[in-house]
C-alpha cells in the first residue's frame, strides 16, 4: 500500500496539537528536522490512534430520538452525561420520549432518575406533552412517578388544558377519573378547559365529556366571555348546539355588554343567529 504524507505543521514549536482528526482512527506521523545548514533528517514513523469522542448530551438526545433504548442505557451508565440535559430546542430527554410516545424509554429514563416535573423554556413538562400527544400509558406512568396535575406552564395552563387541545378523549376521561380538575382556569385569559375547546378545536366529544363530568358551561373568562361566546366567535356550530342543549345561557353579555347574538351578527354567523333568535321566540 502506498503511503502519502502531508504537511501538518511547519515551525519552531516544541509541541503542536493537531485538530480535526476522526475519532477511533489510526494515524502515522514522521518528524522532519532541518538544521541551520539546510540538512534534514526524518524521525522513525510514529503510529497513534485517536480515542472515541467523549459522550455528550447530543449523543443522548440522538439515541432518544431514535428510540434506541440500548444506547440510551449505555450512555447513562457511563455517568458522563446528565440525564436531564436540554437539547437546543429546550427539551429534556424525558420530554422527547413522552411527546413521541416512547414508553420503554420513558420507563428507562425515570428509572435512571429523570426529573418528571422538569419544565422547558415555555414552562411545559413531560406530562403536558404526553397529554397533548395522547399517550395515555405514558400519562399514567408519569402520574405514578410523581407528575402533578397542578403544574402550570408560563401561560398558566395545566395538563388538562393541553389534553383538551390535543383532543384525545381517552386521555381526558382518564384524567378526570384521576381527580384532575375540570374547571381550572389558566392565569392569562382565565379560560377553563371547556373554553379552550370552544376556542381551538370545537371537539364535541371532548366537550361532552367535560360537561358530563360537571364542567360549568356558563363560567366566564377575564373578559366576561362564556364558552358559548367563544364557540360563536370561532364558528364551532356543533359545539354551540351542544352547549345550548346543556344549559348555556344565551342571554348573558360580556364585560362590554355585548350579547352572544350580537357577536354572531358581527361575524356574520347566520346559522348561529337563526338558532339563537329561534330560542327567543320558542
């Protein structure tokens, strides 16, 4: 095999660090020494091998994203990488596993001491992410290991708010059965989970579940709006019918004295206007 040599350094230093080498790779070096008269001589060949790249948080997060339980365990067992280290998006390994539905990894990380209540930059924790993604088995496991229903993100939302946003009925029902509060309000707009449904998805099945479990259909937010008003503003017609069937007050007004019917007219919700005016004459 023909060997080719390249100049890596030329100068007078007594030592030199070579950067950019591949990990776990053999290299051969020779030293050329030149005298003042221009004469030179080569040293014997020196064979060396680089070591494996030190393990880092990037290795752990890569293994978690690939759902590689064996590699995650190997990395954690070295003790060189902190289990709750954040990635560049501000996600801890447990958050990623919970969001992606990697149940085995979730168990492994918690068994190795992952913090179930750690939050990211927006204040969300692994439980909120699992609730939003609809991974019931992970939600149950996190609860078993100390995850709290009372935790709030920076917008004041709880896991229940995130669960209804995700629209996973099975998760929402289990949370209710596990004594998660139904009418808890966020600390920003004072929206209950039912109001979140009215504002975001209009999911009738989730709303029906909340109402059947005792959600207050006439609770108001910081601006005096009820779930019915929010549903009207977002044109969730099926949800509007459900709310009215379950006792939503069509006569209430917000803090500015504007009624539900006036809101519907302002946004040209003709079907809703007809429904509300029909109730008045009934």
